[in-house]
C-alpha cells in the first residue's frame, strides 16, 4: 500500500447480538468510492483465502485482498470482514458464534458492516458499492434492499438466481462436479435425503459442519431472482462459464428479468472463483486479471446516485 492508503484491522459489533466481527479497512485518501465485500458460504474469512492445494497458481490466494488492492489503486476505500465466528484464514471457528451464522444473522451483519464503513470513511450511501461472491450475492441483494438507499452500485460474482432448494438439485444431481453423500448410488436419492435431513433434523450441525439453521432458513427463503428487482442501484454480474457451484444458467435467469439497471458478463474457461479448472476440477484463485480489470471498471462506471 502507498502512503495515501491506510490499511487497518478493525471490528464492529452486531446490532442483533453484540457479536464482535473483525475486518480490514483500506482507507484511501481522496477516495472516489467505498467498497463493501461480502464473502461466500462456509467458514469464509475476510479475504476468501484459498489454500495452495486448491488454486491454479499452487500458492495460497486471497481473493478479496486481490480485489481490494486493485480497487485501492483506482481510489476506492474498502472493508472486508470475517464471517461471524470465523477466527482465522484456516477456517477455525468459535463454535458458539458459528452456530448463529444463519441467513438472518448474515444479512444483519452485512447491513451493520455497511453502516460501519460509512462511518469510518465518512462517506455517503451514494458512494457505496457492495461486492458479493456466491452466497454473498444473496446477502448483498438483501443488504441493498434493507438499507433502502440508492447505493453507487452492486457487483455480484458467481451469482445465485435460484432458491437453495433448486440450486441444491443442480449441485447434487446435475453438476459436473456433484456433491455426493457416499450413501446412495443415485444422485436424486442424495438430493431427497438432503432435503429430508434439512427439514426434519433436530441437530444443530449439518454434516458439512454448517449450522443446520443456515440450511433451514435458506431453504425457506425466496429465490434471489425474485428479490433483485427491489435493488435501486445499478447492478453488474460476472459469472464463469465453467462454474460448477453457481452455473452460467443462473445469470441467464437474471437476464430474463429484463431489468434496466442490470448488466451481465460470462467468462469462458473460468470457474466459480474466476480461475480455470484443473484436471476437470475447479480451482479457487487467483482471480483472472481480466476479470479484476472488469470489476474495477464496473466500479468506475457506476454513476453517482445523488
């Protein structure tokens, strides 16, 4: 970082339950806008850190840090924060707090983070751009709606359009890299088993160590495509054509809404984290440099709302 950029580790407190949530504020002198990053599902740290074994580079990659650095170079301050309960980049958690990492708490945290970064940067909501990845594309849409402000813009990376119920069907039954239980030979039986487990389980934890409340709340929630029209600001969506988690079909569903404030782009040969697949398996970074440039350009192109 240059001398005109201050990089600080800070925290805010949840308005719901007082949980302390840590993050990194990049504050640019003479800022031209402010970015809030919202991460994907699971035990996601502020940087969306990917281990060396899962990246195309063979090195540990920090996807949101990569974007924050590129955006700072163009004058954007930013705030990226750990998911509630996440203690470090290796996915270690405080189980008591992680148990509360359900849909309603995550949306509330994103709204609190928005207010926090506005206060710290002394910016207006017309300066704010939310960037959400994967699950963060749902949380970002809901944050923009709840803030009830016309933000500078909303950037969605690997966007969800369908409901969790429908997306689970894709991920378990249709995906080229399907989620398998190891119990059933037929993936449709895996899907039915997953739905039954979510609906009827009395357990606190799902088999993948997510809170069961996360699944229950998302399963009963509306599809993102049925909510995004409520966002007042301009929206840009970027999707990888080889994305096995949120496939390019999601962006096509959103395109069919014919929203005047929506622009979309699909990238050939790139996956969910905008890096190429390796040996027919997804990799998780680094973000392709052309995608980084396009995200920065989208932020620059958003018009001032007020």
